[in-house]
């Protein structure tokens, strides 16, 4: 009887631990979306510290930036509310600028953001755009772009596909 009770108690504790960890993981993610109207083909510059960057060219007249923000699991588990505030702060301060033709997505600047946050981007651009993209710690994929492409990563894979003009791809990892 005691053995069955102990086994049941262990199962309950395991289920509760699983639920708590999934709540912390859920509280440690967020997303952001922006759409920038441009005049003609864009010049798009992207610099990301930690996370993947996917750039796709298509028959569109805007630049659409989708960002997924993930906070380090240990940080989120320690203080889920603080992780949620960090995501909200990153969403408010994502360094995205535009001047009508040039769109820039720059690295987050705060040390806390760089240390605990991973930002994965998916960016849709007009197919005739010129694209420069760099991720220090993450993969880079550029496809369907007819303009000049310069894609680099310090520690990650770089893939370029379906490009019509000059391209430069480099990884240091």
C-alpha cells in the first residue's frame, strides 16, 4: 500500500513539474510583426546577434518583418514575470528603421537582451531588393531575391537559393 501511494505521489509530482516547466516555457516566448511600405525595390540591412534570419523575395510592395523572441529557459524558469517583461521591452525597442526605400533591422543593444534573448526573424521583401544580412550566432537563409545579396554568419549556416544577381555568402563557424 505504501509503495503504491509513493508511486502515485511521484507521478503527481512529475506531472506538476512538467506543467510548471511548460508554463515557464510558454511565458518565455513572444512575437512581433511590422510591415513597412517602400518606394520600389528595397535596400534591406539586417544585423542579428543571436537567432536565425530568413529573407524571402516575392512579388510584394512592402517589407514584412516577423520576429519570434525566446528567452533563455533557465532565466524564464527562475522568474517568469521578469522574462515576460523582458520580452515586452524587446518588442517595444526592436531597432527597426525605414526611410522610404531603406529598411534596417539592427541588433538589440542591451547586454541583457543579447545574453538572455534569441530573436528569429522571417522577412519578406520585394524580389528586386538588395539584401545585406548578418547573424553573429545563428543561421541565415536568403532566397528569391534578384538584387545584390551579402549574407554572413559568424557561427551558423548560410544558405542562398534562387538568386538572380551577385551574391556573397560567408560563415566563420
